[in-house]
C-alpha cells in the first residue's frame, strides 16, 4: 500500500520567525477600529472581538483555514444532519 505524504502547510499558517506551523485554533492580533490599539487578540474562530483598551466590541472575519478542526467549529452553528 502506497503511503501518502501530508499536504504542505499553508504559507499563511507558518510563523515567520520560527518557520514552524501555527497551531489550530490560532490567535490573531488585529487593530481596534475604535481606538486604534494595535494588538487586540482574537482567536480565528471568533466572530467578534473586544478591545482590552476601550472595551468596545467589533466584528472579526475568519481567516482562510479556520474551521478545519473541531475546536475551531465551536463558534459555528451545528451542521444539520
């Protein structure tokens, strides 16, 4: 039986400093659209983030690749089956 090699990692999911694959789910650091603080941590599966500086919430779009693993799916509506 032939072995299949794993798919190459998505280049957007590689840490630029260590060159290692990032974990799933993964945090992102985005700028607050309200006060401009540059590093608001939000996990890939979260549809909304809250700024630690001003306390206001804002929408967060999921990046490509999020939702692949079961933990990332916890922020999604259950699939009909």
